[in-house]
C-alpha cells in the first residue's frame, strides 16, 4: 500500500514533545475566545467552527461525567494555518493533537478546506466525510486525557505512560464509546476506515514490543496499521461489554506495580476474554 500523507492522522504521539505550557502560548496569540464549559480559543473569523467543536467536546464531557463520574478541565484551540504555524506546532496543519499533560490543550484546525491530512483523506472518502474524520481524530485526542485522568488517576502523562499500545487502545476506546453513543455516524466512519485491508508484509514493525521500543520511529503507514489493530479490538470488546470495560479496567488494573506486556494482556483477558488471541500476532 502506498504511503500517503493521510496516514499521518494516526500518528498522534510520534513526535516527542517536551513539557511546556501550551496554554500560555495560545493565550499569547491575537485570538478570540468563547464562554462555555470548555475554555475555547479560536482564530478570529472561525466562531461557528469553534462552537461546533465545543458542542462535541462538551457532549463528551457530559457523557463521561454522567457515565463514569470523570470530569476535568481542558482547553480547546481552534486555529487557522497561520496561527498554527506561529505556535510552531509539532504536527502539520490539519492534524489534531494535544499536549498530553496539564493544563491540557487540544489543538484543532479551524479550516479543513485544505491541508495535507484532509486532502489525502479525500482520496478515498467524500470531502464531507474527510472533514468529519479530522474531527474524529480530535475526539481521540480528548480520549488520551480521559485515559490519563480516569485510568491512571492523573499519575502518568507523556512520556511516563506505562505502555503506549495500551494508552492508544484506551484512547480509542474512549473515543469510540462516546461516538457510538452520541454520534453514531462518526463511529461508523471510524470503523469503515479501520477495517480497510492492509498488507503487513511491507511493515518493519509488527509486534507490541516493537511498538513500545520504536514508537517514535514507526513510519506513517505502519503506525496506521497498529491503530487499526487497536480500533478493531476496541469495537470487538465494546460490542460485548460496552462502557463496562472502561470501568473494569480502572477497578481491576492497579498501576502501583510494574508489569510486562504479557502480564497486562493476561489482566485484560480476565476482564474480557479474547485479548490473548488478539495479541498473539502482536507479541511474537
């Protein structure tokens, strides 16, 4: 499969980001803001876009507050390409990302009419669906912050997270759970992209251990394949247990001890059978 730029959409944390207060940097811009439950900063002229994204992320906050009792403060920055580049964002314009530590800031493109990500998504999706898929990535980014706060109890943030594959798996689980419950059309789109066919023979990295050891070196298409493996497992588990899987992971997996990937897989197997079978081709 040709390496396309759109595969960058799945490289959510493949560039090391040194801890810094991104919120201060955002506030230093000549920027507007919205008064809402989520503090939103946006490039002037993109208020409707900011309101739309605020609505989705506010709904996510309400969903997880009501279902899991988790609620935290984070900020949203909706920027055009000029301000995106002015902040020296570590990802190309159009690729949502978050700073992965407190205070959390989720960065979203104000304009999805152009940019490498949406342009390449449009090669196999209708333009409207390509735009929506960019927003799916933003929900995934919010998912990482829920993992940090709910699963880890705020103990870990990038780069201290215990297992990157588990972190990606759970971020996808938070993302898919919310979308399936509140925005099923976006969940369908996530599933459709995940279940595309991939030829693993072209990939250098194919195991969970390689994912951990070479996280920042994995090429875009290879990283995308890993994400599809995570998303497909998420969908399988969600269809069996729904939101209860997240609750049981929090309740039954303690992060007070060190463990191997095999140990964690066994713990996940006891929560929802099928993880050993899923992981066998990723742990050889």
